[in-house]
C-alpha cells in the first residue's frame, strides 16, 4: 500500500448495477468536500437499461485535480459482476489494495494479475448484521474510517441524502455505515486526507451542470431538446432553473424538431440552445445550416460519446470533432468551441452564447461523457466571459436591409412585430434585403459577409489555455487538457519545462495566436482521444506546423493518463 504521506488517493468502488456503488462514491465525494479537499468521480457502466456492471472511480486530493491518476490505490468490490468489461479502466499495481467479499466469488484474472494486495472482507455478511443492511453503506463507512473522515459529518450527509426516502431507509443506511466504520482494516489507513484542506467552500459540479449554468449566465432563456445519453442530465438540470428565470425548456419529439424550435425562439428574440450527442447532432445539421444561412444565433452543446452510430453510449471519446467542423453542406462558417474541464464548461458555454448572440452565428460547444457525467470538487467558477455587445437589433427606421453588407459583417436583426422590420428568413441565398436571389454577386457577397464577421472578431486570449515554456509543446483540446495539464506540471517539477496549448476555440482558426504561442518550439506532441487522429489532421489543415510532430492518440473508453504523456515527452524523437 502506498505511503500514508501522499496527498492524493485514487479509489474504485465496483459492483453490479443497482448495488449502490455510485451512491457510495457520491457520498464519499461529499465528505471530501466537507473537509475542503478537491476531487473527481467518474462513473463506469455499460449501456444496459438495468443491471450490468457499475463502478465509481474517485480521485481525492489536497490540490485541484482534473483527470484520473495513472492508477488506483484501492479497489473495493461489492461483487465482480461483469467487472472484466471495465477492468482496463481500473489500472492496479503491486502497491494497490483490493478489498473484496469472499462470498462474491473468485477475483477475475484481469484484476488479480495486477499483483495488488488483497484483504478479504465479508461486506454482505456485515450488512446482514443490521436490519435492512446495505453493503454499499458498509463500504462507505469502511472507506470513511480508512480515510480519516469525520464521523458525525458523514452521518449528517447520509441523513440528508436519503431524507426523501423515509426514516426506515435513513436508519438502515446509518446502521450499515456504523458497521463499516467500526471495522478496522489490517492495512494502514490513509488519514493524510483528513487534514490540510482549504476552508474555502467547494462546488460539486458535473460538466453537464456546468454547461447548463454557463448557458444561463450567457442569457439563454429557451431550450428544446430530445433526451440522449450522455447529454440528458443537462436538460434535467436546466428545466426547473429556466422556469425560475422566466424561461422554459421543451422536450421535443426528436432532434429535428428541437433544433427548429431553437431557431424559431431565437428568431423571435430569445437566446436559445439545445443539447445532444453525436447521433442527434447528425440529425440537427440541416437545421443548423438554416441558422447559418439566416444568421440566426443558436447554440448546440454536443456531448461526445463513443461512435460511430450507437457506438458506446456510456463511454467517452473525442470523435465528433470532424462532424462539428465539417458536417455542414455548402460553405457554412460557424463557431466551434470545446470545454477544457468541469469549471470551463461554465465559461466555455457562456462565451459561446455571447459570441453567438453578438455575431448572429451558429455555435457548437463540444463536451464529452468524461466531462459531462463526472462530478468534480472545484473552486467556485467565477471566471466570466468578456462582455461582448449583445445582439444588434434593428430600429423601425426604414428601409430595412436585414443582410446589409456592413464592415464587420454583422447586420441589425429585427424582432417580429417591428414596424418596417419585415424580412424573409429562410435557407435560400438572398440579397441584402433578404429577398431570395441566385445571382452570383449576391451569393459571393453573402458568403464573404458570413465568413468576415467570424474571422475579424477579436477573440482575445480565450482561444486557448497556454502555460509553460521550452522548445517542446503539447497541443491538445477539450477534456484531454486535464491529463496534459498534470503531465506538464509533473515535468516542470522534475526540471523539464514544456509548453501546453489547450485549444478552446476551434473555429474560426486562431492562426496568428497559434504562431505566437509556438515561437521557439521545435517539437510538438499532439494529444487526443480518437482513433483516426482527427485533431492532428485539423491542426495540419488550419495551421502551418513546420516542426517535428508526434501524435499520442487512441479511441475511448480508456482515457490518456498524465504518465503516458510524460513518458512520450521524455522520449527523444
């Protein structure tokens, strides 16, 4: 078992679907928050409607964390049902500890061959010693004791979590927790996390909730969407909060209807958004093209999952990049942004809404399952998007030219009902008035206009997160930022300075900013989670990268770890 002086611990709780491992993991995260620590919990589960495998993967630390570590210190298994399906997502070593119930059967070879130490513990039998005993609560008590978490604070959290389920459930859960808390493991506790936390309150936030909050901060007051994994939780979070702010959310009959409802709301003057995943985005693209042609502001948050087709709905991957960049028919300039971590989901989505409104443009925000459905303990996300002038509205002074060829490409937009503000808004090419036109001059002028307003806007330093120095640069995007950020920090602490460029704004391309960020760089390592190296090919398409380039890429569901990036950087050539 690793030294108890470590400030960072990774714990996996596994069991069959319905065994309550995610509930236990969430409460453990709550306990860490009470002590002022940071943390991250990923959920590993299959696509089954009921049953199947399940795991809560946690990393708890005294400093901010944005990704899982290279391996796990402790694996607590309530049972081994279908564990082999996600064993590769729980890397163990000889320094790791496995706590397992002997009644659950033989430890799977994929787990036991790690060489980890094993401590048998009759979890179900311990749960059976109390009326209505719950093995997951026994496990929670055991881990709380092992981590040195406060007993009374843990009890209060359990009571609050199950209060809505009645007194019997609360009392049974507390009794099971006590049984686990009173159990002493043979292996030494890791009580270092019981002290040293910050007094500042922690936010517990998922990426889906972060995107929802960012949308509200940006001014969104209408959303329409069709449920799809892993984006549905964003919609569930938004629905009551939109209502509190005087807005509304409508569940559409399908993705085609939802994008058109959003376009309609925006046409009427209400900032609007939808959320989906890859299969839904594919269905929305025709409507998205209408928003581009009519210059109607809309935001689509796309939470990526393993593909193609139905793919792996409950696993993460960064493979909707190509469809977000190139999926439109015709020349269709639009915005594509990507959230870098949980807190950045808030900022990135707010920025996307404000850009969409100010530039009268269609925007796609890319998140993924790893960000969206993980829960993180973070500092309060106070960073706000720069105050961009809001949507330019027309006055009732005529004559009105909806698509006037202005210097910056942005034309005043009339709200329905405005006197002298009538115009045609459809998917046909048009003249400045909005009247449909197939004239070559009108087509060329409007294409230039739609492109000019995006390319000439000053996006400032928010196009990417940059840090470090040296002649080697890591270039990454989206959720791969967490592992790359930690790799850069580890390398710096070891005396190897490298640069990190994590891209947030993907379209339009930030060519001048990238050139400046790469001054003096002689080697680039591109990090991404895709099989076909989509991000690498995007970089080669838009940027003049005339130095040695290496690619560290693989598809989901296995995330790229900080240690893998460090090893690649330390390899010479």
